[in-house]
């Protein structure tokens, strides 16, 4: 069988050579932002094994729905509707957190959004602003006290920034009795600031290691600390790179688990669709981008998926946008059966090769970060911001030169552009908006 495939590949190359004529075969190779090269043809991967396993095996991923409204009554109503219409997990994005994208309730009003929920049955994740984690914890504790529910029996968990979490904060949560995850090593801030897949993987792993150290200082042994930690990657419309990124991060976490002598290499890996890829022009096309992102994350083995509504770049999403974010996943899960196979990409030459190359590059970048003192040190001395700025410039140049395209903005703009419907709400300042891939082109600052 292998000899037949090799023969077919050689014949394909001969035919391609006749078509190309004097043009070099390299014209069919596609370089990526990460410095990797996508080949036009891959051979089957020998002895490849499935490696993109969810924590629950081949079970469907969990649908996460964001609660980010700035009005407490609307936020409570959204939470009730999301639960009734298919969401598995609610993520309360408080004002000032990276997850809120300029919206969200103040921590002092968190209890208003949670009051009507059955916190012993409904999983709730709390995303708070850095430096305001204690305010969020106090608000949740007040809510639980009012419901006469001890934290140990609740399904409330926290997504503290793993790179910046402090041992006293972890100790406070442990003392209160919360049983779920406490910290999240998220690639969101890095991805939305321009990071490529290699940089995002390195940042997530470095943040995760920092969180393990903080939890150990708070009294948790390494194996129990890993159970309280989640990893989060951003999924965008680049299906190949996104799928490989999710597979690669599990391989690299297994290396860390081995080095730390953890009894299990299993860890929860969450997906959130990319804010960076969203546009304000031709907004409905964002639904297609989100679909590609969810497909890649689901096939790549994400444990949970959170879809940013397609209108989020334009304003606070309304009921329609929120429903589309939720139903998109339900369709891919229940009608397309994307979770029916544990690792659909296993054995495919392109995905296996790209996964291995991305894992190798990500591991080198992670080691470089750690040797320089970790992600926090790289942020403090400005080297990380400079690296992300360089990647942003590289990507912007590729778009401006036509080597990459943004449908509806740089390619095939709609002359009958109509504003997207959003809820009336003031948006706070946040850095990510300036880093959207389409921002400069929408503003006319760059010609495509």
C-alpha cells in the first residue's frame, strides 16, 4: 500500500512539473506567519496515533456562553435564556477583565447576575479584572451566603490570570472551599495583541508553569494544582493552524507533566474564538469565520468552546448575535457530529506534520521564555511586547500586499454595507480593538 502511495505521489509531481514549466516547485509551498511551510502534498504519517483527546474522551465539548452585559437585569435575563437554550457553562465576564472586551458588570454587581441561578447545579466561571479578584470573590461569597450554599457545594469556578495569580489569592479561594478550577493560562491577550500560534503556545505554557508555582506556594501539591488549572487557546479561521495548535499544546503539556512528575498528563483545554479576526465591515461574514474556528477547535480536541458573537467588534451583542453564537455550536455538534471521533486528524500527513512542527517551535519558544525569567519578566522588560508588535507588522504587511485576505474588507467589500444591530451600551477602553487585523484597513489607514 505504501509503495502505491509513493508511486502516486511521484506521478503527481511529474504532472505538476509539466504544468509549472520553468516555474519552481516552491511556488506551491505556502509560508506561514510562524515561519513554517505548508507543503502542497503530504505523505501519510507512519504509525500515527490519536493525540487530541478531550478529558471526557470522545464526548462532545461543552458550550460556553458569555454573560457580558453592562446592565444587571439584562445580564440575569441572558443567563436564564442561555441555560434554557443549550449552554452548558456560563462565563461571567466582569468589567475590566480581558474576557469582557470593554463591557461587563462591575464586580460589586456580580451577585445581581447570579441571584436567579441554581449555583449548585449550573457551572459558572468568573472572569475578573487583574487586581480585582478579591472583589469578585467577595461578591460571589455574598451571593452564596444569600442562597445558603457553601462554596464547596457550588459549581462556581474562577479564571484568574495564571501568569499573574498570587499565592494569597489562591489560598483565599482554597480556604473558602471552592472545588473547581481557579486559574486559567489563557492565550487571549497574546493572540489578540498579534501573537502567532508559536508565541501563543509559549505564552500559555509559561503562564501555566507560573500558576503551578503559585499554587504550590499556596499549599497545593503539583498534582492537585494541575487539576485546578485550565489552558485556553484562541481559535481563528485558519483551520490548519488552529487545529494543529490545539493538538500541539496537549503534546507539550504532556512534556511539562512528565518533567513535573505529575501522575496524569490530562488537562482541560478551552477554546475561544478570536476577537482579532472579527470585522466591523460585512459583519455577517464573521459568522463564517466563527464556524471555521469552532470546526478547527472541535476537531482539534477542545474541551470547551466559547464563541464570541459575530457583532462583538461593533458593540454589545444583542439576542440574535448571542443565539447565533450558541446555535452554531449546537449544529456542528448535533448535526455534523464533530465530536463522534476522538481525533479525526490522526494519521493525516498534513496535520501530523504541522502538529509536530508547531510543537517543536512552541517548545523552543517556551524554553526561551523560561530561560529569560518567564512570561512576566518578558512583559516587564518590554521584549514580549516588541515580539508581538513585530508579528503584527508582518501580518499587516501580508494583508496589504495581498498575500493574505480579509473577506468583506480587503477583498469583495459590500457596497451596500449596513450597520449591525447591537445593544445600547457604553464600551470601556480596551487594547484589543486596535489590534484587530481589519482595524487599519477599515479606517482607511492602509491600502489593500
